[in-house]
C-alpha cells in the first residue's frame, strides 16, 4: 500500500459571535408563556372550514350540501376550542407578568385542556378530509356512481310515501375502505371515530373488492336501507311488528324474539330485494354463501340472521313480487349447497318453523301498513315487478355493448351488470368499466 502524504492544515479561524442578552420582556420564560397561546391559536385557525373547490372540479367531488354539513359540525367543535385558546392566551400573559409556580401551573392546565379540544376537532377534520379527498383520485368516478344509486333509492321511496315527510339532506355519501364487509353510519348518530360527535349525513362504506366487482353491489342497496329504516321512523315499529305478527300466529316466544332481534338486517335485505329485484338476492347469496360450518352456526345474541335461514326470507318475498321461477331456482341452489343441517347449532324450533316464519316476517315488514309512511305498506311504496326486470334485461345488453343504458333508474344497473357477467355478454372488466361509465356519464 502506498504511503499517503498528509499536509498540515491550518485551523480556520472561527468568527467570534457576540453574545447579547434577550430583548427586554422576551426572556425565555416570557417566550414560553406567550408562545403557548400563539401555538394553539394557529392550530385553531388551521382547522378551518372546507371549501368545495379544494377537492377538484370533477362531478365526483363532494356536493355543496356535504361540505356545508361538515363545516357546521366543525363550527360547533371550534366554539369550545376558541374559548380554550382564549384561556391559554390570557393565562400566558398572566404568567409572563408573574412567572410564579401558581400562574405557570394554571397556564399548563389551560394548555392541556386546549390540546384536548384540538385533538377532538382535528380528529373530525381529518376524517372528512380523507373522505372528501378520495374523490380526487382514481376511484372518484366509482364513488360518485355509488352516490347516484343511493340517491335513486331515497328518491324512489320518498316519492311514493302516503304522506309528505321532511326531505332528508344531505344525501348518502359513499367512501372506500379495505376489508371484507360493507358498512354504514347513519345520520345523526354518534361515531366513535369522530369522538362521539354526530355524523351529519349517511355514510356508505364499501370494500375495494366489491367496487371492482359491481355485480356484487347489492351491498349499496342493503346499506342504504339501513338508513331508510331510521329516516322513515321505522326503527321501533319494525321489531314490534315482527314480534307481534309471529306471536299472533302462534310461533314460540323464542322464535319471535329472535326474528325481532334480527329486524335491522332482515329489513335491509327485504327492502333491497324490493328495490333491486332478483339481482339483489343473487348478490346476497354471494355474501352469505360460505362454509357449511359458518352458514349453519347460530349466535344466540347476534344481530345478523343465521345465513342458512336468511336466504329463504328473500326468496319468499321474490315469489310474492311475481318472480316464482327464479325464487324456486335460488331455493334449489341453496338446498344443493347446504343439503344437510347435521351439526348445526340452530335451535330446533327455528328450523321447524322456518317456512312459516319467512311468510310471517315478510308480512310484518313488507305488507303491514305503517303510519310513518302514510298508512301504506312498504310494498305499496316500492315498485318492482317483472316489467322492471325487463328494463334491467335491456340495459344489460346495452351495457355489454358499451351503449348508453338509457333512462333506467340507477339502482337497476346493478342487476344489468350482473346479467351481463352471468350470461357472458361481455368480459367482466368490460362490464365493470361500462357500469361506471353509464352511471357517471363519462
């Protein structure tokens, strides 16, 4: 190894910095005490109202109504935060004048309280910022399509009530999450993810895997109907009607209580069936058709109907809607998938009464008049018959060819895209693309 010559390096002289005393009134403790108020004030100002323009210019961006609803929520949250910030500023000035332990402790307590409010407000701000921001990316068109389907369900129901009701506003809002199951968060219920603040409009959470397979999007109808049960003031009436009808027909108390406990999921299934027809039931079977062990398992406290019993409720309703053949096909398929109940934990009384219970539950929910919908039955409110299915069939052929599906209700395109895929009218990718294009007009 060759030697390396090292030259002596003269040290570079370091500039002498003159040390100065802090400016009068700006000692470190004064900077700290007054600075706490500056910090929380700026944090408050950063948690500003949203503007629609900051989420792009596409049709997928949140509506003005959604922006206003969230801004009203943020305004309510900022009021106590504003008071907390003023308290910090006042305590900071006092501590700067008199930096004793008592005043400093008071400042720190005020600061801690303000930070608690900052975190609570920021949690809400971040949640809606993320939701609205999804509309700027690749999936904006898909989410907008789901919004239109949800809005169509609301409009159809509210246009056919027997009496006028206050118009719900804003409309449901779709967003995407990873995971297996869709979900919904109703209007004006406290959400844990919002720090128990009231959610200002219905949220429909959809997994990515459903959105890439829109023929499984009966989930949109199901989740929207959860919201409609409350919007129509049926959250108490439906379980009462179910229990009263089953007990009146002589079914055991345990059976009636179980179906009443399942009322929310059954209501969403049956309403979805009336809004979407046979395609909804096929989509439901996609979801609940799992291993025999899962399908035959009974939960004594669960709110979801045991899958084995769940399909029969929807097929019974399909028959009464005029779709006897497809209802029979679905029933035969279900029995072929689950030919035996061996090993089930479903109580004997539930199994023995399942056919009678299906008829009675459908009567109690779909064919009973309720004052809140104008003394009409839900079947009178929602129109779906074989002629509507004919519209879906025609729209399926158009979707497969990439042609405008025409003036069909948006919710019918779920059935149309399912037919296009099931009958091999076009490749699944083409069906998906044309489904979203047909709903967004792109």
